[in-house]
């Protein structure tokens, strides 16, 4: 499986700040990703767009997801994630290679 960063425009018909709409659209996304054999880790809304992380066999699965939900190709940008960073890869502070950050 590969991991992808998905950038989407938000439809004017969808208000992500409305809990009912967010719940419905999230259900549609979960179901569509399951249909194409992908795993959706979640999304965030920032700057008037949605950004999500998805694992899929390849980028064609993302295309099938878009077809299922009627998302136009012009409304989505798919980027393959090269490296995952975060708490799950953080070095433990007791690791002998650990050194404190240098501050200017």
C-alpha cells in the first residue's frame, strides 16, 4: 500500500462546519474508500480546502473513489507521500543518539 495526500476543493453545497453535513460526508467517504480497498485516516479543512491522508494500492484507487462520489478531476490533487513524520517515528529521549535541539 502507498500513502497519498489528497487535496480537494470544498463543494459550495458542503459546509464542513455543520456537524450533520460533516457526519454524512464522512460516511460517504468511508464507504467509498472501502469500496476501492483504500484506508482513509482522516482529513482536515484549512484555507478553504480539504486535505486527507489515504492508503491505497495505487493512485487508480483514488480515481475510482472520485468516480463513486462524483468528484471532478479538476477538484482534486493527489500526491504520493514520500516519508511519514510524527510521534510514531520520534526518537526516545533515552536513545544514546538523542541530543537536545540547538536554539539560536
